[in-house]
């Protein structure tokens, strides 16, 4: 009995002396709109699918004064009604958040402004991709408000 009590006391002392790990905090990956940058340049390539080493989705390769930039448009950037329509050689202004992905800088695009002045929404202000269905609903809502 005495051996059991000694063992329990030793166990309690050890548990009390071992520091507990710090609480786990969620890591936020949602881009912050205050970290946004706008890059102006010429589209050198339009990629409807990612090439090996890129994140999934469509991409624009933009020639900027600071060098080439990979601009990620996500899965829906070039799909559906109201999607971005751009070709190599066009001047654009892409707004988004720069992130290091696979050890390479990538602009996670939120909006693209083309030479005609039209602005295309690619992601929400919280960084979530805007689907073709969402664009369609937004366009229909805008038409309904204009007809009032």
C-alpha cells in the first residue's frame, strides 16, 4: 500500500512540474484587405489551367516594371457569365494580396481593371472566390434595381 501511495504522489508531482503546452491558436489564412497592393502591367500570358508548381486555377502572367508576376485568378476567374475577358498584350491593373506559395510570390487577385475601365471581381474582400453563379445573381440583382 505504501508503494502505491508513493507512486501516486510521484506522479502528481511530475504532472504539476511539467509545463502544459500553450493553447493552440487558429492560423488565419484569409487575406486582409489592408494588405492589398495594385499592380499595373501588361498581360504576357493567360493560363486557363495552372502549370506544375502553381496553385490550382487560372492565372495571368503580368509584366510589371518590377518584373513578371504570377496573378492567381482561382478556379472561377475565367469561367461563366461576367467572367474576366483578357488577352495577352492588354494593359490591366490587378488588385490583391501578395503571398509566398511554394516559395514563389503570387498575387491572389481580388479585382482586375481592364483598359476599358471595367472592373471584374474575382474574390470577395475576405479572399473567397466569386463563383459564376454568384456573379450571375449579383448581375441580375443590379438589373432589377436599375429597372425600378
